[in-house]
């Protein structure tokens, strides 16, 4: 893991000079430019107005592409499917996956956040470990991110602003794909990841605050560094490949086809943009010119 993090530091060093959230894609036969925008899934939608050039881009594009449209995430059928996917098989509940000592560690963290409601780890036994991790990440965000508002997050806000101006919204992924991605990893690995997350709980607040600060400073290279640092509670190489890099590669054919039909805005998590397997470099490898829209303000 240390070797992997060191490699990421080296490969992303050149990106620090061009820290940016908004990028222009041109050349390679495109009739009109398209754009990439990196989001932070827990940042308030009001941040849109803090990104130089973003509103002008939204006005100019024909369509927007997001990881998954809000309507696809919130329709009753999708919610029911996700709820079912979050539940563990009866023979593989959390108490059967983790030792008593491990359960005590998880119980302490859950009581830290939910204790005021009288909730301990036993209330979470029926849920898959990945679903428990998601619950903890959301409640951690409420304590670590001052402007966290689950009703007004930036991914939804970008899509809404585009559609309010008559721009068609499109999904890069399906709800089935994302459900499988989030909840259908081997349960033993989910349990191990949950335990490691809880062991690192005292560092999660630091990690969350650093991610917010680097995001607001438009330092996308640093975001991927933090995401890759296990000592801060980040992901290991296997998870980065599954959750970030493989998806980047999957998106490129969809993005290039759409760009050849008109001007688009691709709005995805900022960690998907930088690095040798990031969307920026993958598009450059296809022959496109990808440049920052403007220099971030100090």
C-alpha cells in the first residue's frame, strides 16, 4: 500500500500546478468544446457559484452527463431495490462476520454517533457491512462538513441547474450497476473494510475536513492522494480500481460518443479526474486537448 501511495504522489505531482475543478475538452475533430467538472458528493450545491466559469459553461452546453441522474436514484423501484441490496443474508449478518472484539470496536463508533438515540451495533446486524459504512459516512459528514445539507448537494444541484435551462440530463451508469458496486462486494471484505474504518474513526474527521479544504481550493490531485491513504482511512488499491479507475475506463466511450454529437458537461466526483487512469488523461490519450477553464482564485 505504501508503494502505491508513493506512486500516486509522484504521478500527481505535475497536477498540483494546474489544480482545477473545471476543464475544457477540445480538438480531435470536435465541432464544439465539451467540459469536465469534478464534484464532492457531500458539498452544498451553493458551491456551484464559487467555481469560475461554471455557470457560463452550463449556459453553453447541450447536455449534461452525471454518474447517475437523481430521478433514477429516488424513484420507488430504485429505492426498494437498494434497500433489499443493503440487507444481509440471514446466515451472514454482522455478528456472524466479525469477532466479538471487532464488534465492540464497531459498537463504540456507532454509539459515538447514534448513542443519543440509544442505538448500538446490534441494531445494524441485519445490514450488509457496506450499508453500515454508508450510514456512518453520512452521519460523519454532518459533524465534519459545516455546510453539509443532504437536501442540497452539489451533484444534484448541477443536474438541476442544467435541466432548469433546458439541457438534457443523462446517466453514465445505471442504478443496477451502482447498487452492485456499492453492496455486492464479498461480505468478508465488506466486514473487514467496516472494521478498519471504525478503527480509523478518530482520523476520519481529519480526512473529511482535508478533502473539503482541498476540494474548495480546487486541488483535485490532493483529493486522490487522500483517497489513496489508508492511514487516513482511504481506499486500498483494490477498491480504487473497482470504485474509481475501472469506472473511468467504462465512461470514456460514452463520453467520447456524446462529445461528437454536441457540447456536453460531464459532472462526476473530483477523484475521477486526475492521475494516469483519470478521465482527463484517458481523454488526452484519445487525442483530445484537455485544459483548465480558468486559474483558481487564491
